C-alpha cells in the first residue's frame, strides 16, 4: 500500500490540494444561482471529501489524501484562489501517481476526484439522491453511501447523467475526466 510519505513535498501538496480545487473548479464553472448555490456547493464539497476520508479500510491511500485535505482546511481559501488550472494539475497528478502507486490506487484517486466534481455540480437544484437523507445517517450518510457505491468506476453511462448539472459544469467535469485519463 502506498502512503503520502512516499512522495516529495511538492507532489504531496499537489495530491492533497487537488480534491478541494476540483470542487471549486466545478463550482466556479457555473455562476448561476448566486451565493446560495456557492454555499451549497462548498458544503457538499466538504462533506464529500470527509466521506471519502472515512473510506480508510476499502480505499486507504485515497482516504489518507482526503484526511490530509481536511487537515489542511486553513489553506482552502488559498487553494480556491488557485483553482483555475485544475485540468493541468489533474494531469500532473496522474503522471506522478502512475509510476508510484498500484493501478487500483490510481483508479481510486481518479474516481474520488470525479465523485467530488459530480457531487459539487449536483449540489444546487435537484439533489437527486441527496433530497431524502438516509434514516439516521443524514446528508453525510447519503453522501458516504453514494461515494462508496460510485468509487469503483471512473465514468458513468450517459443515461445516468444528472439533469441538474449545467452545461458549464458538465464542460468542467469533461475537462477533468479528460485530464485524468491521459
């Protein structure tokens, strides 16, 4: 199993900041809805990162990265201001990981970034699966269940494409998907 301690400070910083930057990148892609949707998207971003951080048994390397992302919360506003080059940074992260982690760990990291992107894009408007929180689990439980279910695949069929994702958000997600598959 890989560990963040196996990476240089520069590579580690890239891997850790990218999950947050991905969410901000998608959120900033569509400025419809004003501050209300921004707040909901940032709330979903944090909840999604925290949910993935909780997957320590099934996805330990990805969970370690997400836990570090949460621990670096004081840098989130700085990362948000630097979120305009996410596709290029995602491509660089894949290059860094390809030579150092297992195929499964790389797949899990890619899937986590895509899950963050789609969760943020779906945060405003029709929440789909998030409209009715799980009994006893609340919205966090719903997100954790969805993340666990979807982390095994990098892309979804177009038939499963959520209708509440704007064209701008969809474009941002497509850019990310392309960068992650290079």
